[in-house]
């Protein structure tokens, strides 16, 4: 059953989100209603087996323009999926399931892992992750101020 639009929370076209199961307290995500799936910037992606299950081990730079902060993570591999980028290029990417937090809501989403170093955002949130949870205000950003990393005072 679908929630009426007046009962959905509003998010902006970009938001600070958390990936608690991966150890990422805050990462800036572009809300991309044109994309079906969500994608996370990952590098040094390594596939391995544990107890007859496939896993991926990878590293994340959660802050844009900051390659010093690195989060190491691993997750069960759901599948390898062919994904077509916005410019039409196809690539095969690992797919994982993990927890996403926006506001006080936490739910499981699928993420493809890809090197997004050359992209403007470390993470894209696609339609599947947002469906029946939020309305997107394309003219505003950062409704969830609680996720925003605090600047350290010097």
C-alpha cells in the first residue's frame, strides 16, 4: 500500500546520509531519481569467499576531495550486475545490501560499488532506495542536518 504524498518526508536533491553497517557516519549523496539503483564510491574492491559465500572487501573515501579519510568495509556479495552509466558506458559492478540512514529512518538498500573519483558525489541514491519513503525537493538541499559532519574547532 502506497503512502499518500502528504505523509512522506521531504529530502533535497543532495543529502548527508549514513551507512551504519559499513562504518560511514556521514557521506554526501546525490538524490538521483533518474537512476534505478544506488551507487557508492569504492576502491581496492576485492572479491573473496568465506564459509562458501562470496564477499567483497573494499575501501571508501566518504568525504569529497579528501583522500586521507579511508573507511575499510566488507559485505556479502549479492551479485555482479551490468550497469549502464549516464553516458551509455556499461560496466559490471558488485552489488551489496547495507543499511542506509536518513533522518531517524534506517532501512536496507542495494548498492553497486564503483570508482566514483571523477564524479561530483561519492554516492548516488536511486529510485529503488527512496521509493515510497520520501518526496524530493529538487530546489533545496540538506534537510537532514543531523547527518552533517561537524567541523572541528582548532
